[in-house]
C-alpha cells in the first residue's frame, strides 16, 4: 500500500449542527477496480464532529476553539489510485487545571483496508508522533513538543460514546521544561475514528531533577486528580452532525464545491423560505418545506423474497410485475436466512423507519425531514419492525420521496406494502438574474417585496417584486452609494439604512431621499437597526492586517462607539433575539459565527467551524439558524445537544432544560425555581434567572408518540389543568405557507400529541404558558402524557418548580452633580451648558428591580466622534449577591468621587440601562433605560 505526502489545510470552526443533509462520501471502490480503464478516483470523506455536551460546563470546561482540518492523501487500493480528502474536526476546551480535547476523523475503509493512519496508529504515536501532530493539532492531545518521553504511566477503562475503551496516560518533560501529562482514548464510531482526552502540566523548579520528577509522577496527587477528571469527562463526548446544501444545485453535498459566493440573506419565517444573493448576479430562494409537484406512483405491491422494487415507477417486486430494472431499483427485499430479512436500499436510495404511525398523517411535504440512511433495515421473525401498519419513508434513487405502510408480511417470504411516491418542487430556485455584484437582500415582510443592494454601476438600492425578480424588472430606490453592503429595513417607518465602505446612509423608501447618518467607517460591511430606530450596529473590516470592529452608532446624533475591536473579517449582522440585546455576525477570516452580548459586552462562539468564508447568518426560528457561505448553506441547531432524544418527554422551557432549574428540597425553597445555564453549549447563558412573559414548553412529541404510544398530554400549573387554547404555526399545503392554527384541548385539557408526519413551525412546541395571571413567586408546572383521554392511561409525568417575575426593572437617571472646587458642587439640568469650573461630575442612579432579580446596570457617557466611556456598571454576582439583588436606588455614582469628562468642549449624552434576569427560555425579557444630555464648553 503506497502513501504520498499528507498535506493538512485548516480553517476555523464551534458547536456543531443538526442534519439537513448528512455529509459523507458513500460507496466503495469495489467497482473501481473492475471498471476497465478507470485508474484514479477522487473522493471526499467528512467526519461528524465530536464535542462536549452541555453538562460538561459543570465540570468547569469552556470552549477554547475548534477547527476543521482537511488532509490530502493518495492510496493504492485494488490496483486503482484513490485520491482522498479527509475532513476532520478538532476542538479544545480549557479547564481549571486539566484541559480537554476531541478529534473526529474518517476511518476510510476501502476494499478491506483502513486508510486513515489515525484510526490504526498506537495511542503512544498519537501523543508523540507525526500522525498526532498533524491530526490533533489545536487540542491538548497534539500541541506539545517533548524533551524527555512521553512514557506511559497508567491505563484504565472508560466509556466513550457508549463504548468501553482504554484510556492511556503519558508523562514527559516538554521543551519548555514543564512536566506534562496527556491522557488519550480512541473508539470507532459510525465510520469515524474519535479521539478524546486531555492534558495538564506544571512548571518544575530549576533545582528539580526532571528524571526523578517523572519517576515519581504517578504518586503525585495532581496525577491522580488529572486521570480521574479525564475518566469523568469521557461520557460527556457526543457527536454533532451537519447539514449542508450546495448553493448551486440545492442537492446534498459531500463537501464544499466551487461555486460563486452566497452573500446577504434573509428568511421568510411564515413560508420557511431562505432568500439570498449570489455571485453571478442571482437572487435565489431555498424552500425549507417543499411542496408536492405531482404523485408519481401509488397503490399496493407485494414484493417477493429476493426481488427489488422501484418506487419512482411503481414497478418490480416479482410475480407478474417481474424484477425492477437494475439502475432503477430502490429497495431489495433480501432473504438472509430462515428467520432474518433485510430491506436494502439500492442505487443511492435511502430509507427511514417511522414505526407505528398513521400512514394518512404522514404529509408528503414532511418526507424530506426524516433521518434517512443507506443502511439496510433488519427484520427478524417475531420482531417488531415491518409488522402490519408500520410505516417506512423512502428517498428514491431518482431523488423523489415515498411513504410505504406494511399491509402484511406473508408466509411465503413476501412483503406487501401500500405506498405513494411524490415528486416535490425543487428546494433551490433562481428567482432573479441580471444583477451587478449584488451584496444583500432583505424582505419587506409582506410576502411580495424585497430590497437588494448591488455594487455595480455606482451602487444602488433596488425594490424587487418577488414574483418578477429579475434586475430588469426592479425599481431603483436610490443610487450613488459607491460600495453598498448590508441593508436594514424598518418596515413600520418605511425607512432603510444602508452600510457602505465608509458610511451609514438613511433611505426614505417612499421618496428615495438619502441622508448620511455617519461618515468615517473603515470598510463597513454589516448593519442592524433596533426597533426604536435609535441605534445602528455596524461591522467594519478596518484593513487587511488590522482587526475589524463592531460599533454602535446613535442615528440621531451620528455618534459612534466601538464595542468590540478584535474581529478578523466581520461581515453581515443579525439580531440574536427579539429583545435585541445581542447580535450575531459572520467572521470570514476565522470561518465562524459569533454572538456579541450587548449587555455584558462579551463575545461567544455560535459556530466556530463554519464552512469556508461565511458571509451572513439568519435565525429562522429560536432553535434553527442558517449560515450562507462561499459554496454552501449550512443549518445549525441553536440549542446544540441540550435535549437528547432519550431524555424526558417534557424537555424544557425554551432553551432551558428542566434539569437546569433549581428544585426544592435540593436547594432551600427561597432559591428554587431559578434557571442557571452555564457553558459553551447553551445558547442562552443564565444565572439565578426567574421566568416571565409567555413560556414555550418543549415536548418530545416523537418519543411520546412512538416510544410511549401516548396520544394526549395535559399541562398543570399548581395542580390546576390548563384548558386555554393556544396558537401555533402549522404548514398549509394548499397555501404553501405556515398558518396560525388554534390548538384547542378536548374536555379536561387533553391536547393531542403531534403525530410523526405533521409539519409545524416549531416541531417540539407543546404549549405557550402565559405568566401574566400568575403571582410573582414559586409555582409548580406538570406535564403528563396519556394513551387515551383518561387519567388512568397516564404513561409519563414530569413536574418542575419555576419562579415567576412579571415586573420590569426601573432605570432612572436623577440629578447630575457638577464639582465646582473647594468642596462645592451644583446640580445641572438636562440640556444645560456647562462653561465654568471643573470637568468632574457625579450622577444619581436608580436601577432597581422590585423582585430583586436585577441582572445588570450600566451608565455610559458618549460624546464626539465614536468616543465613549463607562462611568459605572454592576452586574449580578459581581457584588457577591446571591439570588436576590434589587440594585441601587438614588445611589450617587461614582461613590465618593467624580467622573472626569474626557473632552472639555463637546456635547455629552449619559445613557443609563438596567436589565432584569427574567427569561422566557429563549431570551431575557425585562429592561429599562434613561438618558440625559449636557454640553460642555469649558475653558
């Protein structure tokens, strides 16, 4: 077996995604060797990332970074040359003392050979050899250079991805003179080699003999603590698959393909359609729910043993129908032996076993959403699979979709099915062409109109009718922008704000009149504007070698304030939630998507191993987002791996698992009912957070229906059953859109469990619980599941305590004190002109939460061109407070001193903001603000 140079190429990467289309390269090389004249084949193999689950945050781990590694290899297999691209994923986690790392790389088995050396190398070689250096770089497992050793010191058993495996621990002296420990384990999982482990090191005194230190290391408490921590962490490693779409064809991709870049994007949430502009002058739409174009075949078929069937044409199966044609076969009913049968997909077809669900309830539009596999479905005599009335979904070899219900398994090895096959509309469609360097598209919200920025011809903002969206039919709203990029649309005020390389420009969509709000950006790229049209948030790329920036611009005054200055190549922005207290942005240099918290002014990774050169991101729901990149659209699960399929049927409130809500008597009753979600896996970070607003209760409908055979559920608050109807968005096939549906319970509050095959905007939503009529304080919430509308048929029940807070905090900026010198001061009013004495001031601040659930408050001064300063700030926990913190009332700040103005001749505005901790499970809901302005004309 020959091997030629391994050349890794890397790109940044974070929390991985759910499956739209599973990445990977199927098929083998058995046919390659037998094809005359075919000497070389090129294939791409992609591993599913391995990451730590949400609970690992409790062990003290935080994500340090993740990367995607691409390695080129050549192998000789069965006389043919196989050129491979191996796409691996690595992640590193910082811990208090012990760090942790994960790596997932394709094993690559062809013609009985394992072609990836990581899958077969000794663990010692992964720790110290070239293989580990190539494939584990970026983790604590592969980022060490050794002066002495490493030597194996320990070997124990641990559970990794449900498999018992050996964890080996090595010790050695690094080139820096530190004593270092590395623990490592490996398992084979779903065609990938997954490596996990961690490291710890400490400096040795110059007087310490390194050889002696190594000889006694296994008796060191730090050694035993490290090994125990690694063993405890191994069960928290999980796999996270990804969904990718080829932006040229809309078909599943086995890797990134060379197409022109997808740039700005928006989402029609009602129709669940993604809109984006693309290089080559195209405006395109991707339908997340595809409509039925026509029924291709239907009826009842009896598939004889050893025969195949073609779902596209409804032919084959044996008997009078004969055998399906070789390249058209979709499934083969294979007779393995006297007791075992296999339903085998053929020719690229795939199947999904739905189980005992209603055939009629499986909507054809839902068929692409199932988790399909090319693996066979094994059926045993007396087994429960493929029994009468069970349902299978099929993705045919021609790319169509079918549903099939078992009528019977006959005594002569036959399988009788009722089926129907559908051709669905294409997911990806080009709806407009002829644009010159389009940069962004934003929807007006009426389902008919969009706005496109294009750079060609001096730069323009265009109004586009979606039903006739070619450039030739567009209306020029305004032009002369030079280099416009993202546009933010204010649908209620008929305004747009366009960011260019150097400016933020306001556009009246009715008249086309333009006003420059701010001039002085350095390669402006992204923009969002808050609901009040008070502030714009803008990304700048600054320069080819300088870090970019995220800034806030006050639209009324044009003042700019830099919020974050360590962004490589930021591109477009989007709001992270409805309360507009966080933004997300794409970073093209680091191939990642990041969130910036506008309250804490901190940044965190959303997806740090995004596809190459991401340009924009949209959040289609609170749970699902999409990244638009150079060659793919990639879906990511906002909630990551928080909710396991095997978890409780009542999963949580929004993004907060019920396990993360404090419960009495585990804590004192006064501390019960609060949410605390800490760690990189959580999309919402909370500490001691009560609940308020309308709470989305998340249920595992699929598990309740298929595993527990439950058909109904009830919701109880403090023992009283909820009987109020609520509304949810359900797909209307006739209108091609999600429509608001009233969900009404039967008598005694029995709601129907959603059957597999139905299509809802939020698939796991079970109830919207309004808290407005609940008293502030601790309450009890119960969700119970039943097989019929009878209390005696209950199969599962979960109860959780939750604390309600429906009161907003109060933010009030009171008196402003001006220091005159010699121990004297004066009170100055808003809009005053200060033209004497000192440049020192103090402020009377109220940032108070009556329920003692304040999250943070901040007083900030803004002046001039992009200048700002935090006068004072405080946050929950920073002052030693427990669950209760009300915040200041008429508190003078800074305490015992004054704030000194940085500019003696300039207008200043002082902004006070207060945020509460109450959440609806998706975001914080309470905030208040106040501000006052002064003009300083001091000598």
